[in-house]
C-alpha cells in the first residue's frame, strides 16, 4: 500500500484547527477558499502525518497528544467526544487485577453446548 510521506504545512495545521472546532469538509473548503477535493486530499495527508488516524476525532486526539492543539481550540461537542473515548479506553485497559477477574468470570460461566447435529435415520427398504 502506498504510504504518503506527509509533512505538517500551514494549510494542514489550519485544517486540523477547523476540524477541532467541529467544521465539516464543505465548511473547511469554504473557509480556506479551497476546492472540496483538495480539502479532502489535504485532510488525508494530515491523517498520514498524524499516524494511523482514520477519523476526525482521532486526528484531534493525536493533535492534542502531539502538542499541535490546545484545549481552548476544541469545540464543546469534540471535547465531550474525546473525553468519552478516553474514559472508554481507560475502562478497557487491562491490569493484573482485571485479568484475574476476567479469568474468574470465564471459569464461573455456565457453558451451554451447541445442539448435536441431527442424523437422519436410514429408511428401511421394506416394501
């Protein structure tokens, strides 16, 4: 697969800030006086620069982690989404205690076997 060697440019930085404010592609294109296809391309290259990013929320989260964005740059909806995702990640992190609890849950679970295949009885050839 082709991996674009992306760099952070002024335009991509502006796109990241607008994504953090909750703007969609059409509004970003209008605000920066770009075509929609060019906006999508620059957004894709921004995602390549940030790493293994596929959504706008992930891009904003990585921007915060890399120091490209600050809390004040985020819209309220994006901020809530990021903190919800962070809480979910913390809930699913495994610790030693969590692993032992999972083992206990699995060993105490009631195992329900699948029903056996039905085998057709051979019809007798009595005529």
